[in-house]
C-alpha cells in the first residue's frame, strides 16, 4: 500500500485543468521512471509574484493514474546553490534524467547579479526521484546570455544528450558518462523555424522529436521538428499547441501506460502570466508520425489505473481543535466539527498545534475549505518557516466545504509541530486539515 496517497475525499475523476492548483507551477518536465509512476518536475512561481526573478523552491509531483497527483515536496531552492547569484531567485524551467541508479536534476540559474548574462546549467543528484537531492555544481562551458531551459534525453543505447536554448538559439550535445560534462562541444540545432525557448526532445518509433516555444507576440505557440538523429539536422513539422491564454508557453511530452500526453501551463487560476499552473491533455500522432494539434480541455485526462488507497498513517485535525486570532473566529459546531471563519481579515489566522510529524520528514497537508471568492489564498507557516501562499479556488459558496488544497512540507519528529494558516487574501472558511506522513 502506498504511503503517499491522499484522503479519499480528495480523489478526482479526471485530472482537470489546471491539474496542480494549490501552488503556482509552470514549465512541466514529465518522466516515467522504473517505479512505474509518472513524475512532473516543474518550476515554481512564488506568490505574491514580483516577476520571473522570484521563481524558486522546486517541487516534484507524482501520479500512478494520471489523475491524482501527489506533491512530493520541495527538492531544491536557490539558497542551496553556493555558486548562484547572491540575490537568489531565478530558478527557471528544469528537467530530470536517470542513469545508472542516479537521478540528475538539471536547472538553469544565474551565477551573478547580471542574471541574463550569467546563466549556467546547475546539476543536483539523488538516489531517489523526488527527494534527497544535493547540488553538484554546474556543467562547465554551458550557459551565457539567454541560454536556459535544459532538456536531457537518455537514448535507447544509453547515450545521453543535453539540449537547451533561448534568444532564438537552440543547441545540443552529448553528455559524458558522469552526466556532468559535455562530450566535445555543443552544436546548433539546424532546421528549426522561429525557435524561441523551451526545447524538449523525445523519441517515438525510432524518430526523434524536438518541441519548442515560438516567438508569437505575447502568446507563444509550441512547434516541433523531427529527425532520424538525436542531434539533427531537423525537419520542421509545424505548430501542435496553440496559445494557452498565457504570455509564455512551455511543455513536455511523455508516454504513460500506452497513451501519449502533453504537459503544459496556462494562467487560468491567476489571470497573471507570472503565476502559472500545470495542465495535462492527451496527445495523438497521425500514421505518418506527425502530431495532431492538442485539444486543450478543462476536464483534463481520465485515469489509466485505479486511484491510490488512503494512507493508513494519516491523521485529521478538525478546526475546533485549532487556535484562532486576529479576528478569525470559531463558528458553531456543525455535525461535530467547528469551522474557522473570518480568515479574510489582515492578521487573522488559524493555527493547529501539537501536530504529529511521526518520525519526521515529508508530510502532505490536506486542507478542506469553503469560499465564494474566485480565488482566495492562505499564507502557510510551518514551525515558524514561511511558505508560499496557498491557492483556494472557489468551492461555489462560503457554505460549500468541497474546496480542497494540498501541499507537502517537512515536519519535525514527534507531536510538537505547529501549522498556521493566515488570512487577508479573500473570504475563506476552514473545516479541517489532514496530515499524511510519507514514512520515508
């Protein structure tokens, strides 16, 4: 039985779009690993946003059925990068690769205050796909002005290739066995039309596909090209993802349980181009290998496997056991559960004390709420550590407690953990919180 699954009342029938809603995520890189799960390595638009410079604190998400996604938690932040720019931030679109028992997490990050002139390709490694990553430095010789968005393809013969680019230039080259250096030199990918950024390479039926974002003003499209060789030359094939309503476009393609999928982002939750959300839709090929235009949906994709069983170690804390302040109040008990109200005021909060972190480490928080706001938010603090604002999209009304939000954090061992939700960002009422330790 999985110990990373969610409470039964959090399970969905389809993935829905956006798929990941509690925090803002973008630039999804999707991979299927040997454990049989699909993983999304995404960038994180920190909220409140100041711009793309505040992107930081990478999270990973996993699924066994393509519908219900577990937040695996944060794996790397700019504070962990000793060689990075002193001001932090600028943790942009990443990718991950697996080779010889090690997971390699690649990410673009500037090494100096002049961020766009000092890009480098950082590498962090782990023996696990979604935890335990340690930064190992950067790949010597890669980077420079506007060169971002790493993508790594490990081919059928075990050889690995790195692709990246920006500012209308896309380059690729073979990686050494250690996955930390380029074998020889990078070369420009020839044959692409209107390349902007967001290179992604995958292989299907012996043919290599290179997808990328174009330069359509303020509403990029995704184009693609094909080749019989991993480093080209490439033959341009056309547009396969029209604008998503967002000022940027970035995505990945992966096959899972016999079906191909397009992972991308839009701004449907925030209506802001620097607060984006990951989406998933099916991707289809014609008989000649060309890609059909992706149909963007609100329902997302259906399940391809049974939903995961609930974690037997999870524990639910009702709102009546929380401390409130700053104007927040506990409402009359309804069906044995009090509810926290008036969390919309500045300074208002609801705090759950004596939370059991079991042996310590990662734990998923599942929050049940009601709000009539189009988008309310809660400010999360765990044991005094400030986290990003959590999104609480409308549940339909302030008496409809079908609202669901979840995020994975790190807790201390034992029962001395404190979790606080502060208000001031829309009228929201909180019913309960379930804590689900990962048992790492």
